């Protein structure tokens, strides 16, 4: 919602942005001080002395990293919201196999040294990566007999003779699929996802992920600031008494225009599509077997733990100004599949022991039943279990398209900005 209010303001729309909460970011806020997190999860008492100053904490309710070459970074660069934020590269990405975690190789040298694969498997995998790097959907000479719109990804893996373990980590740790449904779909999307991962990795070398200092709550604030610069109005602590409908159209919240909101504001226009469990864990130590990284991501592919969806862990620390000195925040998340979600997430929590304090939340996932074209109410989807913003950006582009009737176009935004600010500003 904040990103859209920023983009709409840049596009010359009049924007009034209200939030019933006293902080930015709604569901995806960063909570500070630590005392507030205890209150939010109804934990008795206050945080122990050992946790340091409450003000040193900024704990994300929904963990996500940014792909260095991904859509959100592009949105940040084009809108220049980057001037309000500082990013750090996440130190490593790990994948779970047979009860242990291994670093996802980020260079050829690492791939050759990795114990994830045997020697011959490595050669085949390298061939596959070279193929993906050279693949260009507009140049059939790069296809090598693969039809990007017809050949399934399963067949592409077969073509390179890749084994199950390698398929697991390629599909889940590189292409970042949450399930194995993608195997029987045309391979173009998967190849593009692996390319995005590789290109993001090439930018900074340690991992393809970035994370803002002071937590993800900085992102909505940055876009809210952008909206304000272009004349938008932002109101916190503003409960929405009533969404006024006339002739089936929203005419306002005691005002008029179109409305973009998350599902919690219009429960009668959304449908529940699942649940996510997230467990925020406070640790006094880095995660074992990660080379004492002060930030990382761990992906547990569903096959490894007999599930249908992956389990994710995002870990950040005082290095990102989100925790007291010497403390680490690890957040495990997954899509709920059974009546006992806490048991489902146990494989992730086992990797984090000993855990000093944990905060468990189970959230319903909602999707709009109303496209908004008639009612002019454009509803976003609830944040899913993925650990990066690509699906969120797809939703943003989808809402933009439903609302404006045209595709979201980065180049167009650049031109509009030049019209408003003139060229000199761009230097």
C-alpha cells in the first residue's frame, strides 16, 4: 500500500493514505522497542536485562529480504527512495539436506568445493548454470532444443542429467519455489528465476539478498515520504469508521476516489486461502554451521522434511541495527499444512537452539474476491511465506494494472519524473 501510494503520487494522482495503526507498515512493520513486541504477543512481564536496551531492537513481523536485482530494488531506484535507506548484503544463503545445512555455492570456486554434490554432478551442474546464463528468451539459438514455452523444467533437468538433491536445491534455493509444482510447468519462468538469482549474486558476491539497516519498517516509511514529497497526505492513528459505497462503487472513507487497502479493512470482500506460521526467535549466538555469519537465509526444501512447502529461516543481528549487541533475530516461517503448525516448523527451530525467547504467530492468508474494477476498491493479498519481495511486487503490479488499466512501466515512471523535476535534478 505504501509503495503504491508513492508510485501513484509520482504519477500525479492525489493520494490520501490512512492507517489505523500508530506505526508504518501494518502487517509488515518492524516493532520497537522490544517491550512492545512482548506486549504484542501477550508475553507476561518485561524483557530480561540480558536483552539490553529495548530501543536497540527493531523486530520485523514478516521476514523478507530484497533480491539485489529484483523488482523492489528497481522500484526503490526509480523512485529514488534509496536516498532514505541504507542496505547491507546478507552474508550467506544456506540449504538443508539430510538434517544438516550447507552453503548455497555463490561462486564457481565454492561450487567446486561444495559438499552438496559429487565431482561429476558438479560438472553437470556447472554446464547447466552456463546454459541458464546464456539463455535468452528472444534468441532461439540459445535454446539448445528446449522450447521455453513448452518444455517442462523436469525435462531440462533430465537433459543435464541432474540428480534429485541438485534439483531440490536448484528449484528451492536458487529459483525460490515453495513447492515442486513448477517441475511440470514450462521452463521459461524457472530459468528466468535462476538468472535473477545469479545476476543478483553477481552484484555483491556474498549472497543475492539485501536488507535495510533498522529493519523492513524503513521501506514503507521511505515510500510514504516519497508520496509526501509529491503532495500525498499520510495519516497514522486514523481508524477507518466506514468505507462508503454508492451504486456498488467506493466513494470514499468519508472522502472520494479509489481505495487500496489490505484485507483486514474489508473482510467481506476477501477469501481465506491458507495460513502462515512465523516464529520470531531471539538468540545469543550465531546459527551453527553458518561460519558465524551475522545474517543469513536458510531454506529447508519440502522434500527433505516430507512436506509440500518449504520452511524458511531469515537471520539478522545487531549488525543491521535491529537487535542489541551480541543478539540475533532468527525468524522461521512456512505455509501451514496440518492442524499442528508448531510441529511443522520444528525442523527450523532445531537448527536455532538454544533459543532465548520465541514469539509465535499464525496468520490467515487472504486474497481479494473482488477485482476492484466495479467497486474501485483494490485489495492487496496477505504476505506469503516467501523470504523475498518478488511475490509482493507481482501483487503491486497487479493492483496497479487493475486500477490504471495499463501495465506498470518503470521507463514511463522515469520519464514522468523528468517532466516534473526537469533534467538538471537528475545529475
